[in-house]
């Protein structure tokens, strides 16, 4: 195995073992800060959001480049992070999403130095928080607020999906809908409104909505909770809803239907609260953009057929602001967002070559 790839694999294993639920990335952030320090990188800092930054100085002849990877995972603290190491494979919660992406930040610095490549502009590495779940991309928002339009481009690293070039940002809107009633005894007060009954009827109505196949649009009731006991008229219940669409107009129309259904469920003795808990803005750069063309060219040179794609990643933020950005994967994997998440080690060599090619040849 290539010595750098062996180092990458070890870094992935170390990072994967550090729990980092969204909003609780501090320990993993400290790991990255320490690794940046050990690599002798410049201007190492952590912002108030929790993001960790480091700079590999360039010659100063060009604008900087920002390469980022998110720190958080979807797994709560109680999940067993046991890692299964097999020849050619690593399996464990968060190993691909996004321990491999974070290790890619370190590997990029190692590779540039080993090859004696000096970039024309500064390379900023950013390990950012709150990409997953209800984090609402607040880490990447802070990254873009910090650098704005100054960088040549933003390159976002994900551990898996090698060969995919995400140059289109999928719009997402998330809701928490809460129902409150007076509650009561299931027999004595029978007939009074139950928050669970109201909410489940609403959920059935939402899931019965017809969503367009083109532009592709989706909805998902991801969580539902409430009630007190089996013989109590529920005084409170809530659900969390995820809406997505390739088209901002279709997303807005679906959100309007959901809100109308919720308000139609209001009745005497029922309080309905509809709260937007996450918005991931849409945006894109065209397939003809120099950054996209470069990513595709680098993949073809590695005998990988590029796939242009749309997704919900940290790249949503710069893309929504008209800034050049792509998200790329570093290897192949399976089981994303499950405890059986797995990545292949052999493709990491090509994934790292893709990243080095993008960083060293980006002239946007």
C-alpha cells in the first residue's frame, strides 16, 4: 500500500473512534486542530461556531483555495463505534461519512509536500461543524462568511461517492410540527382532542400528498413522538419532516401544501405550531464551468467515468451564493448513515490523486 494511503487509513481509524454528534464535535475538532499543528500548518484557529482552520501557504500569485470536510456524524453518543478492520475495507459508524473526508484534509497537505507542489495561492483547510441533521450547515455558513468571494473555489470532501461531482445543490426545508391539547383521561374525558390523534391524521395527509417525479421531489416524516401513557389523552405530540426538491419552486409549493394541511387541522382545544427547523438553499454552477470541467478531466485521467450530480452537502452554501464549488468523494463505500457503514481502501489512492489534481490545477 502507498505509504500516504496507509497514513490516511490510520487517520480514518483514529477519527472514526472519536464521537462527534451534530452540535457536539468539540473532541474531534480538537483532534484536527492538534493534527494541523503537528503538520506545521500556519494560522491554525477555531472560530466561535467550532470550525477549525489551517493554512498551507502558497506563492501568493493567485487567490486562495478552500478545501473543507465536516466534523459531525449522524450517530448519538450511545452508538457503539466499534471498527472492523479487514484487508481492503474499514467498517464502522461514520467511517466514510465523514472520517475519510477529514483524513483527506491531512492527506492533501502530505501529498502536496511529498510531490514538492507549491500552489499559486494559499490553501485553507477547514474542518467544519453541523453538516448533518439539524445542524443546518451552520459550520459551512461560517466558512463562507469568513472567506466570501475571495477564494478561487470551494472544494467539499465527503468520504464516499468517488466519481461523483456534486455541482448542483439540492434544496431542503425541514419542519417540526407540534400539537398541544388539554389532554385528559382516556375513558372519563373521551371525546376531547388528542394531540396524537390530530398529529397522526396530519402525518397521513402529508404522506398522501402527490409530489412531482420531475423535478424530483421528496418528503419524509423522520421522527414522531408524544403522549404520556396508554390510557391518557395525549396533551402533546410532534413530528419532524424533511422536504427536498431539485427545483426551488417545487420545494416552495410542497412546503405551502404542508403548511396549509397543518393549519387546516386546527380546531377548538388544539394548538398547532409549525416551525421551520432547517433550510438548505439550492444553487448550482453549470456543467460547463471550469471547476466542473477540471474535476471531470481529473477523474477521466484516473480512468473513472465522472457522474455529474445533485446533492445536499456543505457545497449548498457557496453554490447558493453563486460561488464556484463542488463536492467530491474520496473512495467507494456502502451503508451510509448506518452502523454498518463501510469504505474501500484501495480507491483512496485515486481519490487522493483527484483531490491533488483539483487543488494544484484549479485556476477559476
